[in-house]
């Protein structure tokens, strides 16, 4: 892929506030950069997670620290009007509880004090067709499950020798298999929430006897920890039960577990609060890096636009470090500059008319 042209395309994604098209970028250069050249760029061999790591690695090495965490989470970039293919298809959105059309992707986000950087990513490609026995309709599915991709992303981050101790996920990746992989295969610790129907034993003796209770039946005193044994996991976990108030005024409860039994209640909840950075990453990727603003049609061009948006996010994160402005403040600054330029151009164009009216 032409790296100089890719660099221009990434800047275009950051500086645009509407749909991002090959014609739109060509127009910025008054046609000196042809529409066809940009189209050929997007049609180049598809970018991969390996390309992402090569680009982000220098910045990771610059900012990484011992307090860094690895956050695994997935999201969907909505594409309701784009033709269906292997990556743009129907996915269950657990945030809304319904099926939506778009690109489903899993990210390994490295967060430390200075930055939040995608160090691994996996597009969910539904390459298999099958007939759903429930409704008789032909549907798509991925040959690889999300939890397997989760483990692969963790293994790759460890292989790349990124400095972190804790892995954070939401409830959808808090499987017993993932927990055992994190402790036994990569020798890291986890902090994860559990669904209320997960079963735990209150002692090693209860575990051996198969005596489990649902986690929601446990009573925990405020700001305390409790050692438990989760069904399917062969090591003890610490459980905490933070209570919080939602935006609508209702009370929420979170059942958090960690494999690091030396942590205090405050340490566990403080570490887990870092997971919120992946939500900020998803929001900025979609709103500031033009992830959902491309009319690309083919599998290859859609994939390359997706990775270009990731590169745009990384560029914004680099600018955030140097300017101390967050992504939205940076975009606002760019927008204000553009508005000033448009205003000045309008005044210039009006000047002859104003002079004629005065005379």
C-alpha cells in the first residue's frame, strides 16, 4: 500500500465532518490527486492486525508502563444501507438487545496513564452459511467464536511483550475458559464482572463437594472482598460487590472478580474503572475517525477503510499526548479553523459586490 497516500487519507478522515469519499479527497487537491488513485489505494491488498501493530508499536514503546492494562471488548459499526458481505452482516448487539447490520470487531486496547492504543483487532467475518432451524432462514456465522478471538488477541499482546499485568473485559468475555487461559497460559491477572446467575463455592471444600450457589444470593458487606471458587475455574478469586447509581437514578450492582487475591476492594474497583477507556475509544473511532462515514462497497475497500480509521484514531491519540487536548477538543479546533477559513473566503468573495453597491 502506498504509505504516503495512506497518510493523506488518514488526515482526510480526521479533518472531514461528513461522508468521506475518494472524490471528496480529490477535490481538496483541486483534482491534482485523482479519484482513481485513491480508489486504487483502498483496493490494495487488505490491511491486517500485523500492519496495525507495526504502526502503533513505536508509540506503545514510548508510553507503556507497569500500571498498563489490556482491555478486550467488541463493538459494532452500523452499516444499515450497505450491501451484505462477510464482514458487513447481521450481528447481535448486546448493548441494545437486538440484531443490527454492520461491522463487528474485537479490539485489544492497551491503556496506561498517557494513552489508550489499539494493539490488536479482529474483524468478525461470517463466512459460513447455514439454515436456522428455528425459522428456516439462511443465515451467516463465523467459524471462530469471539472468546477464541479474545484469547488470540491476549496471546498476541503477550507475544509482543507489551507491559501489563491485568486484563479487563465485560461480562461477555468472562468465561471460565478465558479466565483459566489468562492465569495458566499467559500468567496474567484478570478483573472481570460476572452475570448474576454464575455459580460459586464459598470454600475449597464446597468446591470439591460440588456445593455451589448463585452469586446473586451472596451477601457482602460494603467495601469488602470475599474469596470464592467459580464453577469451572481451578483457582480462587476475590469477589467485590460495588453498588452505584445509574443516570436515571436507579441503583446498579456489579459483581467483580479478580485472580489477584492480594488486592483490596479499592484497588479492584480502581483497576476496573480503567475499562471505561474502551468505550471512549469506540466513541472516538466512530465520531472522530470517520469509521462509519465511508461509502466503500467491496470487502477489501471496507477493510482498508476500517484500518485507516484505526490509524486516524492513533494519530489523534498521538496529538492528544503532544497537545494535551482530547480527541473531541482536537476535532473542534479543526472545525473552528475550517469555519474561520470559510468565513474569510466568503468575505473575500463579497468584497467586490460590496464595493459596487457602495459606488
